[in-house]
C-alpha cells in the first residue's frame, strides 16, 4: 500500500509548496515535443514525464525527462545542449519534479516536520534541483555540479 500513502504525502507537500508559490512540484511538462530532443541526444524510449528548469544557471531550456522502457519502469535523464545525462533507473510509474533552490529548501523544511516522510534535500549549487521517485516509496534528488560536469545526488526522501 505504498502508492496511496505516497500519494497522500505528495499531496500534502504539494499543497504546502503551492501555498508558498511553488509551481514546479506538480507541473509535468508536455512530452510530445521532446521526441526530437531525445533523438538528438541519442536517448531511446518514450518520454512520459518531464520538467524544465535552469539545470545549469543561465540555461532555462534544460530538461529532465522520465523515459519509459515498458510497464516495469524506465530511467530518468537530463538533456542539456543535446547531451543526455543519466540520472537513475526507476520502477513503476515515474514522478518527476524540478525545483528552484528556494523551493527545494521549503521541501526540506516540510519533510523535517512530517510524521510520515523522512529525508532531506540539500541544494549545493544555484541550478534547478531535479527529484524523481526511483521506487514507489523512494525519491532521489540530483543537481548539476559544474566542477564535475555532471549530476550528483543531493538528497531525497522515503514515504
């Protein structure tokens, strides 16, 4: 019964963040327009969820995508300037969100006072934070690390 529990927890977090003006938590960008972008980056599969943000500061067209590989799951990737960066595989239905650093800080504050959610998200750089459920009750967050020229895990939560 992890899915209903996760859903209720996400609704509560969504409501709190929306009260602060966060719009990216529940916004899943349209995926049909991503096919050419994914093809250019060499990513096979079907985009089933995405979110845009400045994964790198000054690049508002960067995108994180959940790519389906069948009913069992798929993988999360970030696409920047035609290059794909693997984030993680996921199982089940993808849930993907992009947060500003300020929104990620609010998310961490909400997690800290929750009785049912454990974890934290610690943004290390100024770029957008990408979070996705890799398992039905486990979310992981990543951020682009300019000095590494790649993404690193910066936290997550369990429900």
